[in-house]
C-alpha cells in the first residue's frame, strides 16, 4: 500500500472544505489529470484554459481516485456516480492553501529556481545531485506556473530533506505569489535573456520580473546569481534593495564564488574542475554542453548552501541525462541513414538556440555525416522578433553548420542571410518540413531540432523516432 501523503481530514481542514460521501482515511498523492491518475490519489478538478476538470470527475473515480476536490458551484452539475467529494469554494485556491500547509509542516531545505533559459534542466540536475544526499522532492516536467508550483508543494512528503521548486513567468507580478508559497532558503536566477519580450519593454524589465524571486526568500537566505550574465549588477542591486545580504555568484568569471576553472567538453558529457564556495572539485557531467556546465556550478553551490554532502552530489552528476526536448539524444536509422538526433524541441529563444547550435557543433559526425540544424520560429519576442531571428546567422556560421532547414515566417530572413555560407531550405510549416528532412538525411548526420512549442516540432521528433529504428 502506498504511503499516505495527506489524511482526508487534514485536507478538509486546511482547504476550508467539507466532505461528502464515504471516503478513505488518506490519499497517496494528488492529481489534476485523470489520464495519469493513480489509484488512491486525490483528484483536483481545476478549471484550465481549455478544459474544466469538473467534466472528468466521473473518470477520476473510475480510475480509482480516493476523492475528488470540486467547487461548490459545480456540485449540482456533476453527472453520474461521482464518489467521495471534498467541496471547496475554488479548487485552485484550495490547492494553494494545501501548498501553504505543506510548506509550513516541512523541515526541508528549499531551493527555488527561475531564469530565462534552462530552468528545468537546472532543476533536474539539482534533483539528481541532492538525491544522493537525502530525500528530495521536485516538480515533474515544467510545473512552474500558477497551478504547477502549488501542486508541487502540496505533493511534497512531510519527511522530505530537500525541495526543488521551479518558478516560471511570462508577465510581471507572476513570480511573487508563487515564491511566497515556496519560501525558499536559496533562490537561483540562472540567467536573464530576451524571452517573452512581447510582455516586457526590454530585457531589463525581464530582470526586474525575475528578481521577484527574492520576495519570498527566507530570512538570512541566499541569492545565487550568474556572474557571467550582463545583468548581474542590476540583479545584485535588486537583491540588496530587498534586504538580501547573502549573494553567491556562479559561472566562469574570476569573481564567482562557484567557479568553473577548467572545462573539457565531449559529445556526450563534460568534465570540469571547479571551486565551489572554497572547495576544489573534479566533476563529470553526464549531459553535454557548456550551458549545462555553467548551471551545474550553480547546482553545486546550492547543494553546499542547503547542507548536502558536496562530494556525493558531484559524483551523482555523472548520471545526469538530458531532459526530453532539451538535448535528449537518440541514435536511429532513418531509411539507409544512421543518424544522431538531438531533441531540443521543447522551446526556443535566441539564447537557447545559440546554446543548441554550440552543442551541435561540439558533436562529431561519423564518416561523411554533417551537422544539420532544423530551426523554427521563436515566438513571443515582440517588435524586435525579426532582428533577433536574423541575429542567429552569425552563430550558425561560427559553428560551421553545413545544412540548415528553416521553418516559419520569422525564419525566412535567415535564408538570404546564409546564402553562400550553408545549404539552406526554408518551408512554411512542420508538415512541409518532415518529408524534406527525411529525404535529405545522410549516413552519419547529426541533426538538432529547435523551435518554440507553437511550431509543433514535436511532430518532427515523433515522426523520426516512430518511422526510424533505434540503434545502440
């Protein structure tokens, strides 16, 4: 039998709810999706942007939900046999109350992470490192928004030693309420870049929004900032204005307290020496890429700050693997071509595309293979979007990418900019792209695909994986 996460009576009390029907004594977990619900979990019928969870209450109980959390105004509209219920005023607000109660009962040391690029990869690296040192709890996938953060906190077992909370945003005043729930002992801003510019005046405004993570930092907590980021002085000043005395810098700068000293990058891993808050370390990182190594020194700093065993944490990073859609590699055969596929399809912005191009360039093709970049539009970049897309030309040339596929209207400008410098094909959609890419592949190619989620590059990745055959 699974351990009890929450007793039903405690849930009803802290969520200001009332119980209806026969219920179990406790729940083993929390779910907001009946498709992945595990028997014994509580189902929260959250109203999302597309679907209202109340429509799936019957499905939840068919799947074995211990109870469903529903709003009072939906009670008379629930169809069919609904099973045990916990009635609340508002389901999301009730989840927030449960998250606050979870944080209040926990003795865990909490790290909160935000940034423009690489939050989820950094979170997963920190999860991997801390798991070698105690019981760690972190969000699944990219649960970093107004429902993902409270769900992650509410799911945290009482006996957790370390909690890792990812916090995202795409507009001002979004981080503050989330970090005040989390109340971290360590707050990380891994970088600030031109992302979501449609909602901000400039990148400085993005920095101000990221600095909201300081609003919930526990007394005597520590801010961890990127020493190599152009906006380090601004973030440092914002931290000081909010009364934060402890600031740790990470990166390659000589001024960083968590510093990369020597780095050797390989196609499938990276090896480095580093000084982490006074400790000399030799570290192997199981995922390749300079951008990942830069975040790893932040991870190691966090480990030391929360009292974890730094040596154990560093050793564990050798087992780190790229996250799906964020650098995950597949060796597959497509037709007669044996290729390496680098899946960077989760999302894209100028900083992350440049990092992905560098990662591609560092991978060595076999025999007559080429470096193949498949790039789609970067969305939500506001009025400077065309300029930012065109600005990728130098990174493509510098990294000697031989074959380029471009997708979408914003990427069109790159076609002429790269004329004579690489073999380039532009198409309007991923549907047009897929057959062209498959027909063009050569044996030994390394293909990297990167675009914003709205460009649906997951279709390309799925097609290559499903029609190709895996190789060892």
